């Protein structure tokens, strides 16, 4: 059973059919003039909730933030619609009772109902002569509740980008100086003396002779080896910076309408 004590929880709640299929969300709530209990709701369906269908609350239940109707989704979406003026006239209400077959409309006096709770009430808040409804409820006293929006700012962690280390090969020319040695032929002449006369006279008196000397030289040889020179690691550090956030917030102002005096606006400024 859905009664007036949970009306504030119904606004914008998810609506599901008897087959547990989601139909939409609660848009407007209509209150019975006699019992002051919620009797009808409009269910916002279609793309971006652009369409609204009426559904009775007599057999509905509310649990876990979900309104469950006693009818299937297609049946609710095909229900008769009212004029787009925010009112539920007597003939329209009778047509809804006939469509849903709950038979409650035959014994009711003809009347025109307006929604007491409207999820889209802010769309017409600037219209001339438009009267809003206080969410304090139908049984409130002579006072009304003034509300305002509070801005809460926080942060969430999101992926801002990715960095990676990549290694590639670069070839460069290296020049160095290396000492290289080689042998050259040196002709040494020495006179014949008593010390070397024996070696000098050992051969024939006259002859032709050839003597060969092997010359050596150093040749440059290069070789390369790969050695580790350093390690490079990739990490992160947190940097805190200050940023300014701007947002519009709304608040309610209470206006006194007294026919004996000029209208005055008296916003409540206590915190």
C-alpha cells in the first residue's frame, strides 16, 4: 500500500511492471481529494522521458526505491493520456478507470484534479501566475519548508594519459688515435777490422750474392663489445595544483502575498 507518508520518495523513482520490466520513472503524483492519499502517477517513458502515461497506485507497491505496478509495460504505455495542462479532468479520470478495469470511477463525483507533486515543476517556475506546491506534504501546518542547493565538490581518479619507455639504436661515428709501428730497412756500413776480418774473408774472393730481410708492421684491428651503462625506470609522482570550480546553485525564496499590503519578498537567510 502506498500512502502519503512516502510521497517524497516516489518522485523520480523507477517504475516497473508486473513482469518486472522497467517502464520509466515517476513524473507527477496525483492526490485523491477525499482521502488525501496518492491515487495516480504519471510514468515518464520514451526517449529522455518525453512521454508520460497514467498508472493507478491502488494496486501498486513501493520497495527498495522501485514502484511496482500491477500491469505490464505495454499496457501502461497504451493508457489514455490527459491534456497537456497538468490537470486530470473528470472525464479523463473516468476513461483511465475504464481502461485499467479497477471500477473505482463509477461512484466518484465529477471533479478536476491537479498534480500535487510534479518532478518537472521547475520547467514552469518562471511563468506568470504559476503557483508551486510545497513538498512538506498535504497535511502540513501553516508553515512551509524553504530549501536550497548546496554545492559539494570532490575529486575522482580518471585516466589522463599513458607514458611509456622506448629503446632504439642510434649509430654514431667514433674517432680515436692509435699508435701503429712498422719496420723499415736500415743499411749499416762498418769498416773491416781485426775483430770482424774473419767473417768478412770467409767467402770467395769475388761473387754475386743476395740477402733478404723480412719487414714487419702492425695493423689496426677493431672489435666491439656491448656493455651495460645505466638503468632507466619509469614511475609516477603526484603533483597538486589549485583549480577554481564555478557552478550555479538554486535556493527558494518565500514571498508573502497579502491583499491588504503590497507584495514583498522575504527570503529566509538563516543558516
